[in-house]
C-alpha cells in the first residue's frame, strides 16, 4: 500500500500557485484495508475515504471504462493491481496527471512538467473524448492560468471540437455546466473561459445566447470595437478588474443578449435590445439552473443599464422610477452591484477602458438623498395607506429635484 499526493496540489506546487486542497491516491489497497486503518468511506460511485485526522480525501487508484453518454456514463475498477500510472492516465490534462511520493519525488509519466515549462494545457490520452465535462474544465483552466501564459494545445482543442461535433457535449447536465461556469467566473480571466468555449464550438451549444453576439456590429462612435461579442468579453474583463463577485461578473456577461436578436436591417443600432434581452436571460439562467441572485441581477442589468448610462440626463421623476423598479430602497447592496455592472459595460469598449464613469456616483448619490425621509414624521402627520406612500414619493422627488439642480456632474455621451 502506497499513498501519493496527486492532481491540483502537485500542479500548483510546481507552478508556485496557491492551493488549499490536497487529494491523495492509494495504490495497492482495498476498501476493507482503508476502513481497518480508520478511514471513513464517503464515495458514492467509487471508493473515496476521509483521513481519520486530516479529513482529506483519499481515493483508491482506479481505471474507468466508458459505458454510456455524458459525465455519468462510466464504470470503475479499483483492484489492488491498479497501478499509479493506470490511475493517472485517466485524468484530463498532463499537468493534472502528476503525483508526488512521500519523499517529495515527482512521478510524471505523461509529460506534465514539460507542459508546465511550455505553458500548454494538453490532454493525457484519447480517453479525454469520453467525458464532456472536460471541455468546461479545460476552458476553466485556461481562464485560471491565462495570466501565466498558458494556452490550450492545438491537438486538445481539436479533440474538444470533435466532442462538440459528435454530440457528446449535448449530454452535459445543467448542474455540472453551472458548477464549472461559476468557478470559471471566479478565475483571473473569466473572458478566456468564454473564448475557449467559442474556439471549440461549445459556446454555440451550451450558451447560444452569448454566441449569437459575435459578428453583430454596433455603432462605431460609441463602440470602436464594433463587434458585440468582443464588447461583451471586454466588459467581463472590466468586471473582473473591479470585483471578485461572480454575481456581478455573470450579470455583466449577459447584459446585452438582446443585441443578438436585432434584425440585420437595423444594424448597427439596437433599439429596444434591453426588453429583448429579458426572455433570453431567463432562458439561459433556467437552462443552466443559475441561482436566483444571479438571475435577478442579470435581469436588472439587462433592463436598466442604459438608464444608468443616461443617469445625468434623467429627470428626477425618472430617477425615482428607476430606483423603485430596481428595488434599491430595500436592497441597496444589490443596487451597488448593478452600478458596478454598468460601469464595467461602459468601460468594456476600445479606448474607454480607463474612462471615468460619473453616472455610478451620481446614481448612488440619488439613492442616498432619496433615503433621507423621516418616515415617523409622515406617520405623525396622519398619512396612512396609499396616501402614506404618495407622500414618501413626493418627498423623495423633491429631494431628487434638489439633488439634480445642485449636481456638479457633467453630462457625457451614453454607451
């Protein structure tokens, strides 16, 4: 019985990249032996155990055989005769197919260290073709290590495209798509995740609403980058610079979906794209089972981002209406996320990356002054029911009118 550190911990130690979890593989053992030594069995599909003290996961070395479509279509064998090399070859990338023994020696039968030197994400074997989740994982690793110079090997991208063409990617379940999507959004370069999926054709199958944005032109005056898909990725880049929030990054990614349905004879203008975005956001979020908070912020940004861009031009009554429709008085934290998405959108344009965005500060100030209402005084003056609400709105409107008249913000062009 021998134990090896495997996978991400070995990879990231060699990269000098931070890691928190350790996975272990055990060669030459049985479930009975593991339990005799105090390990707790937790694996549903194959033998995985928790260490009695560290609670880290220890899996028996195993081989696998494809038995059906999708992520779950595998059978596993975990006999004592399974070697470390047998276990490592079933992994996705060479940089994930390395192990470290108890003396710190690296076991690298498939060239992982060489691919670290060459900064390549390369599949271990053609067994890569059998698991469609690997398309998402490779795209996520590309997003994680992009800043280190890593790219997907041409032959691996070819296999990913083959999996798309043969329909294997269509068998991905929504839970797995969302899990990888959320993790990718939290990486250093989430836009690379989207671009990697597009490069192999998977974006059109998994996120057709996003894929439809590429090749759709916008007005060059406001969008020198022209292409809506490129603008979307640039906006996501800006969101990633501003915040680690995957909710904000996701909503920024979906903010312009309606432009993908603009009739070609209307290009490069996109009239009412905000309203056309809403059913597409709902459709995408429903298909991948995105959590409620992601869906709600995405709908808000899609519907109201152009209002935010025109904030300095809006009448006080319109300012109040937007604050009400976005539920900003009850959920100011979400409204702050909304403003962040709008700023990322405004800066996600060629030449505008460092442009000031006073609209966010202006709208934030509008919310602050309109909250300065003495509700107890209104109640003491005898207002109840609808009259109570009307009086609050009247006072808020007065506050916003004064705020607008005294504002020093200068109007700038909308996006």
